C-alpha cells in the first residue's frame, strides 16, 4: 500500500479517533477507580492534568515510533492497596478498620526506577518461566478486584442476608436496588466482551465505551435516585460544573461552646429510608 498519498491521512483519522477514545476512557476510568471515596484519599486529584501529560507523551511517542502510554489499571489499584493503613486490633476477634492510604510519591518513583533497570537485565528476565509471569499477573488482577465494590456486590447476590458484611453503602440503599444496579453492570460488561471478541464488529468497541457513559449519565439517572448513585457509584458532574470553578463555599460549622454541643446532641434526628441508620437533617 502506498502511504505517500494525501488521502491516507484522511483514512487514518478514523482509527486514530477510536484509539483516542480508548486512551481517554482507559486513563479516566483508572483515575476514577483510584480516587474513589472508598479509598479515603485526602490529597486532591487532577484528571485534566493527568490527561494533558499523557497527551504530550503520546505525541512524543508517535513522532519517535515508540509504544503509546496507557494507564496501568491493575498496577495502579495494586499500588493503592499496598499503601492502605488499617487500625491495630486490640480485642480478640476484632476486625481491623481501614483508616486511609499513605499518600506519597516515593514508592511510584522507586518502582519505575526498577523498571528502568530491568531494561539492562533482559538476559536474566528471559530465564523466568512464562507460567510464573502469567501467575504473577493473574494474582495481581484477582487481588486488585477483591477490594472493589462491584465484586462485593456480585458476592451479595449469592450470600444470605444474615452473612452479609456491614458495608456502609448497604445502610442507605435497599438490597433490591443494589441487586438491580449490579445486574445492569454485569449486562453491560457482557455486552462489552461480546463486541470485543466478535471480529466482525470489534472495531466499534470504543463506541461501546461511549455508549456506556451515555447509559450511566442518562439512563441510570432515571432509574436510581441521586443518593443511591452516590452510594453505589460516584457522582457524575456536568460539563458546566467541571469547567466552572467553585466561587462560594459553605462555611464549616464548628461547635465552640457547650451550648452548641448540647443543641446538636438534642437536635431531632430522622431515620434513613430503610430505617437502619439515623442522620441529622
């Protein structure tokens, strides 16, 4: 095929557009998983900055003919899991409580320095049996999935009520609604795999990712309440909310006197929808 004709540029636009969708979705999905509220991260996130840096790196790799940068989802989740901090168990049988994540840059820098050093150790790395490498990646994938809420909700489908763990999101959402949300997610994943592994339509896989975003932003908003979506997923911000920085913030109320503490203690309390957890209106 002669690639010197100008019309090749026009044809290359379509696969490039599909690949752009894959890069954006892969990067943003990984960032959303890492920055979930369940991880209790204290430092801010930079979705736009991360995507901007990856754009520059992909442009440089394209000019030099190098492989493109993509978000390593499994490695990112494993990195967060390895930095989790739990409380020490004082009483026998007491389960440790998750306190947060040790947020720092040292482990990421050291791990990538080791990856750089591995370039000079290819003669030794090729001696490692392939089943061993496959087992390592399989272990990393399984361990990183066990802590995800989606996997926990799948386990609840086959678990009696008396054996269900006390998840925080179960206190605000009814079990039937949890199962409905899980079934919709499973059906979406099955549809994605069906498109991906069907050769005749596998090229439209990036468009299926866009379709999933549309389903989440519009269809699920009609089926579930905002409170249920916040508990089972994360809040989806609109374009105006993302592009417009907040100008006014609600002042934080601090109880400075005993009178304020007493008034807060005796303030009327209401029950949640399922009557399990009280909250202050």
